[in-house]
């Protein structure tokens, strides 16, 4: 039984208003049966310093990823993880996190791969909740285990692999969510700072650069629908409702934030996130890149093989 | 405690390592949180000094860190925002573990120290790169001051 939709008028204009909740609504609905709040952060310790009352923690590194396969949990692992957090298949999940919800959006995306029906984002994320002086606690809940079935992960509808991106070149929009310096290839890494280690700088040919932050207002909430339309659709990237779209960034987390906006706020049906992103593409053998401001062309070899 | 395989560590770093390893894995996060709360503030002379901030774009938290050499003794200072407790914890470990060492002792600290304190699974190796980066930078700063 899903929790009610947040009736806030400014959400109603989005294609799927049921996918976002405001801080006001969440504060009033923390005790709603069947609703579980999940914090997902870049910083693995932030939850421990204080979190929204009743919220459980799911960490992208230590909970969602299987390091050996460099892939996400399987159906059994996912069922065990969610049940342990008191989540059942019909639970309403509200995700929030640091860094403007990058990791919360990433976790929402992973949950979507497993077909969890009701996954929502707290608009504005942890920053807004804290900025508004709302309650935080260090009490860690011990929820009664949920009942979660083993579901096979769907890696085709919302997820793109490198081969999918190669096949996609020249056929549909590709959105690069990174900073302009990463897009042009000017920046590969900062001295002495940890990086995944990418050998080439630039972007995937034909990708247009729209940094993730373009989609949010000063308080970290998503911009109104008309402004998002102007960025991604007519007058902006020109994405059509029936386009097949792929988003990427460096490791797939910032692009989850834009994936969410395109899919649920603008209602573009076919949007996939390429989680291998630049960390894979920039190092991959025999894949083309483009450097500089120009979007770059589909390499002749690829275009030719497709025409043949 | 003898551990033939482990490189020799200065006393303070060795004690920090043993503190972490004595705990079950999940509780090690709590210890890291305690370290993050113990990160000393910057001395006044560094508070406003520009150029210390090597800003990290996107995905990582801005951290300012500096290893100062005074008469061959190293002091490590660092600051990171409250909303980046992991980074603060890493900085605090280095501030407590490196400060007071000689320049040679600091240069001799194994680069893999961050991977030796039992946090690989609780925190993840990618995040521990953050501490490795701070350590590398501290050594570079020590070398630069020795050469000056």
C-alpha cells in the first residue's frame, strides 16, 4: 500500500509528481505506515553524525556494489539488503543524501533496476533538510525485517553498457553531466588527489554537455518543469519525448540525478544511465572520444558498419 | 605485538592501527567518527592563508592540508567541512599520527598505510584513496621544505 502522493502544487506540474516529496511533506509523514526513509551519501560516516529520524542507511560502496564483479547486487543480495532495512516489495521508499542527492539518485536508479515500484527522492536532499533546521538524530533504528522477494535485475531498460553506447552513437541524444573542463578534456585529474585513473580526457562523440547542477535551483531542489524543458527539450538539447536517451558522467552518480529528472520530471520514456561512464569509456580499447568543445562526429567506421 | 609482514610504523600510527584492528569491522566506523571529531582546528596563521586550499572539483570534499616542517619536526594541519566526516577522520588520523615525527620518519611512512588499518571493507578502498592522497601530499610538502 503506497503512501499518498505529496500534494504540493509545484510538484504537480512534473510528469510524475509521485516521485518527489518536499521536506514539509516528509516531516509530516515520517510515521506513515509502509514508508521507509533511506539515506545514501557520498560520505560513509555522514549518517552516523545525525540523520532524519527513523531513516536507515544504504551505502553505495559497501552495500550496493559487488567489488569482484564490478557490478550491483544480485536478486538474492538485494532482497536480503532491503529486508534487513525493514523494506518490503510494496514499501514506499524516500531517498535522500548529501551532495545534492547524487548518491540518493544513484541508489534510486539501482532500486529501479530491481523494479521497486515506489521510489521517491526528497527534493533538495540532506542539505535542504539541515538548512531548514529540521530534526536529526543519531538513533539508529532496528526495523523488523521486511519481506522482499528475489527479483532479477533488469539491465536493459534503465541501464546502458559500453556496447549499448557504441550502438547508440548517432541514433539518439547522449548527455554528458560532467563539468565543462571534464567534457573538453582539459581536466583529467588533480595532482595528489584520488581518482579512478582515466587515461584519456574528453567526451563520448555526439554527447552534449549539461552539467548536473543545471537542473537544480539554489536550494538544491529541482527547477520547475518549464525551466527543465528549456534546458533539455525545445530551445535546449532538443530532446523529443520519443527519443532514446543515454546519460553518463564519471562514475554514473551525477548522471543518475539527471536520469531521474529526464525520466520522472519530464516524462521521457526511454532514458538509460551508463554507469561505466567516463571511468570505463576513457580507458576502453577501441572506442572513440572527442576532445574540446565540439560534440564530435560518429566515427566513420561505426557509421559505415551500421549502414551496411 | 609482532607482525613480521607489516612494515614498521612510527609509534602513534602503530597505536592508531592497533586501535582499529582491535574492533569488529562495523565498529571501526564509529572509531573513525571519533577521530573526525578530534580534528584540531587550524592555527591562526593558516586560517586565512590562501594557496593551501587545493580544491577538489565535484564528487569529493574540499580539504585543506599542510605538513609544516619546523627544525626537522613535522606538524600536519588539516581542515575539512563538518559535512565530510570521513575526510575529517582521515585528516585527524594523519594529524595525530604524523605530528611530532622527524621529516625522515614521515617520508618513511609506508604509502599503503591507509590500507593497513582495517577499513577496506567498512569504508572501501576508493574512499581510502582520499587518505592516501593526503599522505602523498604531506610527504611532497615535507620534501619541498627540505629542499628549500
